[in-house]
C-alpha cells in the first residue's frame, strides 16, 4: 500500500483575512508546479479560505485533513503546503510541530514547497522550522497590536469600529474626505476600504421608543420583562424586525452609545483567547462621538437603578431590607415591596428563602392576612388528600368497588354512588356560632367531610352528608344544624365505615 501511495499527494491551502497577498490561487499554482516537477499526483485539496491560522478549531479544512491522516489507510504519502505560515500561525509553536509530527507518525511527509529547506529533515531544518514558527506567531501578535492601536485611534476620532448600530441608531459611511456617502443597512459593508463609519440617529419613531424605554424603567419603574412584554403587545418591532427580548432591551439600557459615547475594547478576544469583559479603565472611550439620545445624567441613573435591581443580596441583607421596609410602612406585602424604591424584586426573596412568607418568618415579621389564608388552604389541601386515601382504603376493606373520577376528590363507589371528600376549617365570626363551610354540586350522592378546628390540628369529627335534599348553595354547619344536614357523625373514618 505504501508503494502505491508513494507519488500521491494532497495540498493544503489557507488564506487568512489579514494576509490577502498569499491568495489560495497563488498557493495552488506553486504547489501544482512543485508536484509536477517531482512526478507527484495531486489527488485532493483541503482549503481554509478566509480563516485565521491561530488555532485549528475553526479550520474545517485542516481538521478534515488530520482526520484523513489518522484514518486506517490514508491514500496519500505527502501533504504539500506553501510555507510554514500557511500551516498555521499557532501561538503555541509546539502545536504546529505536534500536527506535523502526527502526519509523520502516520507515514506522511509534510512538505513546504515555498521554503528553502523543501523536503529536508535534518537538524538544521528542524531548527529553521522552529524559528519560522516563532516568526509566524510573532507576526500575528505584532499585527494584533497594530490593529488595536489603529482601531483605538479611529474611535478617539469618532469612527465606529465594526458591529451593528443598535436600535434607534444607524451607521453612516463617510468618504475619506469626510463627505457622507450613504446610510449602511444591517449586514451591509463599506463600499470602499478607506471609508469611515460614524453613528447617527435612526428614524424618529425608534428614537422615541428608546426614550420611552428609559421613562418606563426609571419613572414608571417597570421591570425589564414587563417592558419587553409591553413593546411586543404593542407590536413595536425591534432593530431586526423581530419581537423584543430582554437581551435586546438590556443593550438599550446599558450601551453608552445612547448617551453619545463610543466605547471600544469593552470585551476582548485577542489571538483566539477566551472572550473576557474588560474593566472600564481599559475601555477606549470617546464621550462626544454623536448626539446623545439619552442625557448622560439620565443614563447614569438607569445604570444605578439596574445595579440596584440586579444586585445579589446575601440572606442577612434581604432580612435587613424586609425589616426596614416593615418599619417604614407599618406593614408589608407584595405591593409595598414593589413600590418601595429601596427594595429589590420580590422574586429575590422567594429565590433565597423558598417563598415570600418564609422570608417574612426569617425576618421575624407577621404574615399578611392573604399569605395566612394561602397557607391555610395549602394545609387543608394536604389533609384532604390524606382523607381521600383513607376513605378509599376503608371502603375497599369493606368490600366496596371504588374508582376515582375525573373530578378532584370525587369517588365512584360500586358504580352507582358519587361521593366527594372534603375538609373544612372552623370559622369564628364576630357574631354567631362557630361554623364550617359546606358547598354542594349537582350529581353528588354524599359528602364525607372532616371538621377541623384549625388548619394545623387533626380533624375533630367526620360527617357523612347526604346531598339529594340540599340546595345548591353554601351551607354553614353549626352545632345547631348538624342533625339536620348530617346522616352520620363519627370520630374517625374507620368508625364511619363500620356503621355504614
């Protein structure tokens, strides 16, 4: 097999965006000329067009080549590349050597037809290759520094460097002499490389929406999610003609370009390193690059308000805030928290403590009537579920055929009786006797009802209430009318089914 592949070669060509002088056509011509002079047959080519050589991750051509190299039976014996820099400007020069070594270990030679050493593999060549790799890496670092310096200078001159304009703004291309050329649409590039781009206001309706967003956020004190829902409900399109998202709204609320400032180097990813957010001191800023849509003072208010709303409070800080709010207003509930500008969103309390009532308990505050009622309903529901299971168990033990119906807490017994299981907490009105609320519905034959003195106490008594003669309305059971509405009163479910 090695003999058959002796004269078979593949070519690898790459052209990066910053190196247009080595076009892929130029590389192909030189490689084809080299192969023809040595009687090699080019069987395939691998191309990375417009790809940086800093790493291998985004170079589909080189990745495909390395997969073929490491396959069981590669059908070529040579890889022909124009020069060291086309193989890659890896910042770690050992990475370039590693990929070349992987090819040699598979019995495939990497040949640089544009280098003086050609196919030589001696120690002098190894040293020269290492030097060339260092030079290729250094070229990228040097170019990166030069580009950064140039772009920083352009920002200081008021020119925008890449990226879309943003909602309410547009990119205006200027000729080299400073004369306006045209408004660039989204995704549209400059006509001439020497043109420069500045930001200008967009349509008046978009500018008005930007100002309205700040008003809703600062004056009306709406949350970001609520503002997004309002804009979408009014069918106001975003910059891209799509529905608004919180990410889009965040950009409007936080980007300094809306107060007339251009900021460059807020994030950086030099030489394919992971993207990082730079501190404000590292930004390149031009504070008078365009007319502000939002006054700088209002913009700073929005930043302070957003920092307050998104601040991550510790549990002790949240408790202190709740106690201070209760002391200020004399009571506390969801509406008071939402209206108090010093308080964070109620969701923060629920996230930290599990629920707002639990946050009240942790802060040593009295629960509101609404939350006390909700807590009671929760406990009654749990009792009702336990009661349902107990009724099913005793009915089946007595020989009845019991089935659950589609209605909650309604059972079918022996196919001809519908029985609902209820639980009710004693009500203590200011006037009249203590009572328990009983509600009816059409189609029921009986209601099995647990009478509870409090939500946390076990049921004191159980009633079996026939419903055929009951009116469809709320009935308040008292000690004076138990006999009128109840067919049976027992101390337990077991005793009830023993007497039925």
